[in-house]
């Protein structure tokens, strides 16, 4: 079992295989509900994840920032990874210098992608970087994600309450192996 953040939980079949319950608080998915549509637990209000590792899409200011703000994305991604999240950044999918509209279309398509051929969203939620409200692109992405019931939180709110402060200090340490194109 991988270590995951305290902010997320999985839904599990209970032992008599008749009920689907929250792995953290025991809340039961109402009968007749498709569990794939449950994004937040009705009891503990944690975000429900559908893989072993919760996966977040990072959004934030890019245009007009030095090096398209890669360093900030990389640093936040490293912190979230230490708390058990897998994270993708728009930079993983968009070449430097891509025209804004084309970049936005690529990023939004990625953000909304399903996992493989399934109907389960690839991302369990959206993590907003500082200053996202001032970014036209990030605001558009946030508004779309929120309207489509994807859990959206400022990135720090995804961290476990127990995540040590020291974790924040060594944030920029991010191995190239783990961040190929960020
Ligand atoms: Zn719960």
C-alpha cells in the first residue's frame, strides 16, 4: 500500500461485498450511485481517488513568467510528490513557445483526459499554484474544472496536515529523473 495524503481516501467494498464505504471514515456510498461519479466523500469530505496514487494536475501562471514559471511548478510538484501525489504540469505536454490558444487547448484536453479507455478521470483533482487568480489561462482552466466537478484546491490544501514544515524547505530539490520536461 502506497503512502497517500491524509486529504484523500479510497472507496472500498466492505467485507460482505455489498456496500462501498470510505476507507477513512466509513461513509457509505448511497445505493444506486455509480461510485465512479463520487468525487468527494459524503462523510469526511476527502477527495476520493481511484488509483493507488492520487494524481493532480497543476495549474498556475505560465505566460510572461521567466522560463514559463517552470521552477515554481517543479518545486510544488516535488513537495506534493513527497506527500504521496503524482503530479503533471502543463509543461509536460506543451512545447516552449507554443502559441497561447494552442497551448490552452492542449492543457485543457490533458486536464480533462480519462484514464486510458476508461470513463474515470485521469486526475483526481486540480492544484492551483500561487497567483493563479491573476493568470488568464489558469483561471479558465480552474473555472472549467470546477464547473465539471473536479476538486480544485490551492496546492497547499492538498498537503496532509502532518506534512512536516521541513518538507517545504527542501522543495526545489527535484531529481531530473522525476521531472523530465517540467
Ligand atoms: Zn470519508
